[in-house]
């Protein structure tokens, strides 16, 4: 784990990539995330793919990406039943819990049925680093934008709320994300919050954003707030190239 008493969440907009041969490999963003672990030379990382129904190929891709890395990998599946007898014990033993993308609405519902919302808060408070991309990033906030309900982006307000406000991923790669998020924040449907371009990571300690890193020179993260009189103010954040 990281320094005792600190609560860390890493919001990824990216995580895996393919090498020249087409094989999955971990990215600089996941290396950044693992680099936060200072108390163990071989970090323990647990993968959770609830958002895509615990798709076996998704787990295979993650395990392949971390093969050869000095990490101990495990996973927690919830379909058709929990893959371990004691999910709480498994998660509290980790240094990093990494959540994949898919349907954040389905993820939130299934987690609550199994009590993972409570367990993950306990893990966060104990110093386990929570991380994830897309749905696996939105879930830590109060809400955000999602296509969980159909092709059109809609507001989602059932997040775990470990981080205040809202979040939207894929700010530069999906044409509807930016205008939809701005509209929903501007009219008060969603609380103010954060957005990030693909290839970036935001690191929160407690509720404070302490670092933004990127693998792409033109990519960054953004703060979006409602503006007096309507609309929003959008502030581009400084990002370190890694």
C-alpha cells in the first residue's frame, strides 16, 4: 500500500495498448499507478470487470498485459457468483484495485447487491489504491455521462461518491462526450466535475487532485463548472508527459 492514512484514486482514460504484434501490454498510465505503491516491491493488483459482465476475454487481456511484470495479479468476478469465498478479504489484501470499463450503471447495481460499495470504501480508507478507466473511473465519483442505457449518452448519478462531483472520460475521442457533459453540468442535471482525454490519468489524494499525467502531448484533463447565467466554464489542466 501507499503511505498509511492516505486515500488514493487514479482515474485512467486508457490502460492497455497493443504492441506491434497485436498483443496486449500495460501502458505508461498503469506503470504510473503501480509506481504509487511504496511499501511492497511486488505490488498486489486485483482486476474487476463487473462492468462488462466479467467477460473472460477481458480478464485474459489484463493477465496477458501484466505477464512478465513484477506484480501479483488476481481478479474478482461476480458472475454467476463471486469467484472467491471472501471478497472482502481478497480486496483488503491488495495494493491496487483496478476496475475495467463497460456499463457503469450495471456495475453500480451489482456491486451494491454484493456489498462491494461498502467493501471498496473500506479498502480506500485503508490505503488501497483504487483505479479504473471509463466505467471503472466514473464509478468513484457521484456520477457522470454514460451509454449504459442505450446509444445516446445520459446522466448517471449512482456512483459510489468517494470523489465529489462528476466525471466523463473520452473527452477528445467521442464527439458527443464534451457537448453532452457541458450541457448536463450547465443545466444542473449533473454536478460540476472533471473530464479527461484518452491517454491521461488523474491522481486524487483524498478529494484533492494532485497530479495529471499523459502519454500523448496533446492530451490533458479538464475542470468543468457551471457558469453564472448559464453554460459552463472549462479549464484545461496542466499535464505531465510520461
